[in-house]
């Protein structure tokens, strides 16, 4: 049997007179405690999960979507509007009506329906389309009634919104078609069954079963991840009462938690399996696995958490809450991998040991050498390192190129499934009143109605404006509001250009002429402000995360080129993922509806993928470094490093790819983008970068890979990432 193993450390013989007894580190000691108190550790996790689930269920969630950005024009407009009084206390719902024979003959039935809607809970007012000529299309076939809620959309119970939908739809008869739109309606629609989550879990079970050939062995990493995710979800519900956490956080948390949780548990379990094949007893194998791979997991988890807390510092509204929730999830998965997993191994250790040794004996009898194919791949790359490096790098750069033209924005009802009432209402309004009707710009003028009317006249002449409403004075008369309807749809590039054109070219001249302050706001302008802010702050965020991670790698490997290489390759995998997202969702490849990339996804994907990529980087390079320290043969070190880690890296990557990729089955466009981005990033990282580019780059660097200037070497503290198995 080959003594090599994934991320293994060289084993030195004990010095004369010393006992041959392994000296464990802190992670090994933690594993030892979990083993000795296995049932207590399991009961603690079960109790925590049950308590968190019960308490969070009783408390309920308090998710809030808040993308306010102080200092932007849209936020200033919102604050000004609130200060001077708004004619609408809460959010609104549009009841869109269509009759190809004309709406005039439907007045009695529509008015009766609106009277019923007005009497429903959560409704403050209902304005008929017959009370305002502008609420009916020019051909008289499409109109809309405005239902004003008594609060913000997220504050109105979903059952009240459902009652409004059902009451309005009951008016459908003959040729009258009724659909409803608005954020409240979108939030109340059925989100569908958890198909993506179940598909991801099933695929992970299949891969784990194929990898280990045992149901028990496959179940251990999966149970660890499920306990971690379940606990994290409950904690996030409780945290939503203290922090501003968006309502789309739970599915993202489950997506990341399952992928990361299984990944971390697998890296430790794989090392445990190899310790068993080397003759260690289950208890000793667990301690050695935690002292080695457990440190890699801890390092990778800390990297992800650091990156996520970097998002908090960016100050991007409720994205701060999303980052906090994801950091909590990663922390929980780390804790489960370091405490719950050793306890499970203590319970099932003997059964797993029998299976592992039986499998190893069969492989040895057949003459199979573990890592043979990976060793051959490494040798092939080493024979032609420069062509392998250039071809793989150019391919990834080509995939990354579309990211340079990425447009950031937010999904709206136009991205909802075609069968939903919100999407059909969106389409009817666009048909009757033009594509820009679904995304008006709210222009605020600090001046009386006469000043507002003058500004309105100039705005209506601006390029890209379809029409502008009459100026409406605020309650105190100090403010006028003009609603500007673009010629293009809310997510179109022309609408984003119009926002900048009004602010940069039109408003300054009007302010000079009238002396009034003019602000362009509304949800579309706010989305553009958020996207612009992300674009402006992203370089600083990337620099901080890359800098801190590179410093950690320099401390661990005592090298200058290793962290430089790692940073460049991690950025390459992330840019390739963003390029794939742009091709599919912005340019509409594979029949996907075209639209912008969700504005907060690039920074979230960067934070998560950078940490996960660092996980694989450390796992592979640490094994290369150990062989280099032992043999001083750089070519041999590269081959053995890939041979002993290639299988587990690709297996861990495959699990995360199927878990993340399964979210392409979701009906939510944001989750589809998030799942595709993470899946592509992991696919590129685990296969192309770790299996081709890293061996080629390490071969070309040779001994220079471990170079560190002497003055820097004297000043840097020594940090051991993995404790040797018998040190």
C-alpha cells in the first residue's frame, strides 16, 4: 500500500529515548474531547438545533430589504420627500385591467370590485382608473387601479395581499383580464417547492457514495453540513430582529452552507480515511486528521469570514446583513466540522474502519496505486509547463472578457416567471403605456408648483424621456414632484443612461435658471445608485481582501511568489465566473431572458469564492511544500502534491458544483445567477487552475517558489498551517 496521502505530512522517526507517541495540537485536542464525550457533543448539537429552531419559529423573522445609501441622490430625494410630506402613506399595488372591446363597458363591475378591495384589511385607499384619464391607455383597452396599502409592502401580512389578489381576480369575466403588480404582490406569490435544495443534496449524496463506496461514510459529511445549516438558519432568523437582513438571505445561506459544510467535512474526512489506511486506530486517525486538514479548514473559513466582514465595511445597505448572515453560516460550518464531525467519527469509526481497510485491501490486491492518474497528469504538465500554462490561462481570460461589459442592476417583475400575475401585469402596463411606465423616475424640485411646472416642461424635452407628469406639490407646498417616464424599460441600458443624463446634463442647467435644488430619485434611480456605488467601492474591497489573504499565505509558506500566484489565480477564477454570468444572463445565452446582473452578487461571489479557492490552494500547495522540505526535489514535490490531493479536491469541487448548480432550477433569477457564478468559479478552480495551472506554474518557478528575502524572513513570525502527524 502506498504511504502517500492527501495533504499528508512527513513522518520522522522518534529520537532515541523518546516515546513514540504523537503530540497533538489544539485541533487534535479538540477532536479528542469530542471523541471522549461523543454523546454529550452530539446531544449539545441536537439541543442547539432544536432550541434555535423552536425559538426562531416562535419569534418569527423580521427581514427587511434596505438598500439605502446615504450620500446618493436617490437617498437624498427619499429623505426630502419624507421631510416635506408624502401623499401616499404606504406602498401600492396596481390592479391592471384589459378588455379588447374597451374598458368603458366594464365600469360597474370594476367599481364594485374596487369597493370590495377598499374594505379589505391592509388597504388604505383604492383609486379607480375611471377617476383619472391618464390611468387608461389611448385605445381604451388597458387601465390600472391604484391600491394604496396602509404600510410598507414588507409590513403588510401576506394573507392580506393574497386576499387583495383573490378579490381582484374574481372580477374576471368574459373578455376582462385582471392582473396585479407591485412589490407586495411579488412577495406574496408562491416561491415554489425547494427543488434546488433537494436536488443539490441528492447529487451530493451520490458523489459521496461513489467516492467512499459506503452509505455510512457518505452520510457523515452530509449530516455535519445539515446540522450546521439548520442551526445557522435559525440564528439568522433571530439576528434579523437586531440587524437589517434582506428577505432573500435564507436561500443564499442554505446554498453556501450546504456547499461549504460538505466541502469542509469532506477534506477532514478524506484525511481521516487515509490515516486509517496507514494503520491508525479510529481515535488516533481522527486526532491526526483534525491536526492536519482541520487547520486547512480553519484557515479557509477565516479567509471567507474576513472577506465577508469586508462587505460590512463597504456600507451597502442590507448587503451588510447578508454578509453577516453568511459569515455566521461559515462559522457554524467550521464549528460543526471541528466538533460534531469528530463525535460522529467516534460513533461510526469502527464501521468506517472495516469498510476502508477492506476497500484498501482489494485495491492493493489488484495492484492499484492511489493517485497514479493524477501523478501521470502532473508529469505530462511538467513536460510542457509553459504551453499548459498559456493555453489554460488564455482560455480563462477569454471566458472572463465579457465581465468587462457587465451591467449591474436589480431584477423586477419583468424577470418573474411568465405565469405569475406580477409578470403579466408588468407586460400589460408596458403594452398599454410604454416600456418605461414600469420604471418611472421621481424628480423632486425644491420650489412651488410654478417652479415645478417649468422644470417639468424642460424634462419632457430631454432625450430618452417619453413623457413627464404635471408637477404635484407636497403637503406643505415647499416641494414639487414630477414623474418622468423613460422611453426604455427599467432594466434597459438606455434607462441607466437617462438617469445620468438628467443628473449630469439637464438638472445643473435647470438649477442655475430656477435656483431650486433638483434631485432624481425613485426605485430605478436608487438601483442605479447602488450599482454605481458597488462599482466604485469594489477595487478597494478587492485590494483589502487580497492583501490580507496574501499576507497570511506569506506567513504560512514563507514565500513571496506563492501568495502572488494564489491571488492572481483566485482573481482569474472569479473573473471567469463573472464572465459566464454575463454571457448567460446579460446577453441571453441558452435562451435565458436578458437583463442586468444583480448589483450585489459580484462582491458576494468574490468574498465566498476567494475563501474557497484559498482552501484548495492551501490544501495542494501545503502538500507540495511538505514534499519539497522532505526531498528538496521540486519536480517530485509537484507530482506528489497533485497525486495525493487531486482526488479529494475534484470530489469536493464536484459536490459544491452540483449543490450550487442545482440552484439553476430555482424560479428566482437572483438565485440562478448566484448558483451559476459559484458553480463556474469552483469548476474552473478545482479542475483548470488546481490541476493544470498550479502544477505548471510551480514547475516553472522551481526553487524560486519558496524564495523569501532574508530581511523579511527574520521579521516574519513562523506560522505552521498543518502539524505533522507525529510531531
